[in-house]
């Protein structure tokens, strides 16, 4: 019985809306744009959140990454003519041993040495980075293998000249044949390709965390092989002069035993490095800490966007209220007739509230569809990832209903308070 009563009121609301088609459509449109903007804001915020989780989570929430960097007060520079200079800075073998020996929460400590070298294939050459890594490195930093195998402990212990590359390096060398088993020349020695890695979409964080080449030209070889065969010194010759860097370790990757110990472990590692590196020739990257910072910034961004969207909804609600006040004035005689036939004030309030809620809900559904259809254009225009969570759809419809109630409440109360006799005499 109650359900039938509400269904009748809903049908009445639709009939009254249909009687003022253009006016109702324009009122719905104001709500539709507001809801569409809310959907776009929620989708953008959700997409950004997932992108942050994907980017930072790729490096492992329990990982701490330490990179060697030139000291900020390093005033050395390349010489002129036939001058030369050697720059020594960065992490050392002692740092890795000290962290492994004193930081109990450090479950895994992986040293990484990177050598800048020229890679040859026939007459084609590419300047790239050769990373000497232990087998666990690939798993810790989630570097995916497309074909072949990863590096092994036997490769490292036997100083095997094997390597992993990305397709971008092979393209740069002009090689389009079978990668596995192919040999490329690194400096003066030949290395066999045993695996092909998935190419990465580099951001500033990805490049920094992996100490990688944004052109996907990196080569990964066994740690001991790179140290023994390439050495710790990288040299660049230009116009009769040369510059060289002597860095023992370019990176140390630490995996912590528990997520709750990540930040305390990072502080311990920093204190150890401060003892041996007065000139701050290193930087710490803590994905968990970065995640917290990004989330906080994203929350501020999301609140701002949602506030802007809510303003448009308020404007839409004011539009509906204005239309309903005009409609009530036009339908004064109808209100008087209903009151004369026995309708109570609550019935008049329910009638006009039903109309505004119906109008706002219909506008909300239209806005939801517009928002979803607009997302591909938003992604193409801004490059942002946009994802509409299911809860946002229900929330958008709920918001439109609330706007309908708030916008229609005062006009409905005003209609209910009309004097029945005065309303019947209204011309």
C-alpha cells in the first residue's frame, strides 16, 4: 500500500515534469553538469591514487633504496686542453657491509655497481649503463622477464658474461632478430643475452629509484662480473681530455623484515651513512615514506577538486529551487483545489518534494552517463588516469537526491502554507 502510494506520487511528479518539458530539462541539465563534474573529480582522484600505488608499490613497500650522487659542494669540473680529473664519491663496499652487520631489521642488502660503457653491434653503437646486480635484485624491484631467464648465483660466482636487456636497446643497435643467445659487445668484451626485460614507462621516481636510462637502454649483468671485468672507474674522453668517476657502489637496495620497521630502519641507515659521508654524496628513497607524502598531497588535491564540483551542484540546486518557486506560483490554483478536496499540508510538501527529487535524480543519472562518457576525453587531454569506482556512482545518485530534497524543501513548504481560499481565488 505504501509502495503504491509512493509510486503514484513518483508518476505524478513525472507527469508534472512532462508538462513543463523545456523548463524541467534545463533544471535537470544544471544538476547533470554538477554530477558529471563530481564523477570526473572522483575518477581523477581514484586514478591518481591507483597510479601512485602502482608506481611506488613497484619498488616494494618494504624496500629502502640508497643511491650515490655527486656531493653538492663538489666544485671539480672537466679540464681544458689535455687536462684530466677523477671524481671519487658515493657509496662504498664498507657501507654495504656496515648496514648488513649492524641493522638487524635489514633482511636483504643488495649492492649495485653501474658502469657507463659503449655497447656495440657491428658498426652500430649506443652509450648505455651496465648494472652489476645480484639475482635477488630483479625480484626485489619487480623487473619483469618477457623472454629467457633471469640471472643466477652461478652466473655471479662464475663471472659469466651474460646479461639481460630491454627491447629498446636492441632497436637502438639496429638488431631485430632473436634476442636470446645473441652476443653484444660491452666495451672490449662480448656478453650473451639470456633474458629480455619488459620495457618501463619512466617517471622521475622510476628513473631515480632504478638509477636507470629513460630510453630503456640499460643492461643488467652479474654483480661480480661487472666489478671484475669493468672495474669501479668509468671514463669519458672528449676533445683530447677525459673525465672519470670512481664510484664503488652506485646503489644499495635494502629489504626490511617488516613494514612497520621501514621508517626506523631508514633512519638507522641514514645515521650510518652520515658517519662515513660528511659531504652527503648519497640519497635515500623510501617508497613507504613517498607513498604517505603522495597520499597526503593527493588528499588535498582531491578535496579541492570535490569542493569545486560541489559548488557546481549548489548552483544546480539553486536553479531547481528557482524553477520550483516559479512553478508553484503558476500552480497556485491547483494547490487550492487539492487543499479544498482534503489534501493536507504534508501531502502538498510530499508532492513537490517528489517532483524535485525526481527531477534531480533524473539529472543525476544523466550526469553520471555524461561523466563516464567524458573520461576518455579527459584522459586524452590531460594524460591523467581516470577510474570510476562503483561507490562513486551510488554516491553521485545519492548526492543528486539530497540536492533535490534541499532545493525543493523551501518551495514545497511555501506551497503547503498557502491559504486554500486565497489559492482558489488566484488568477
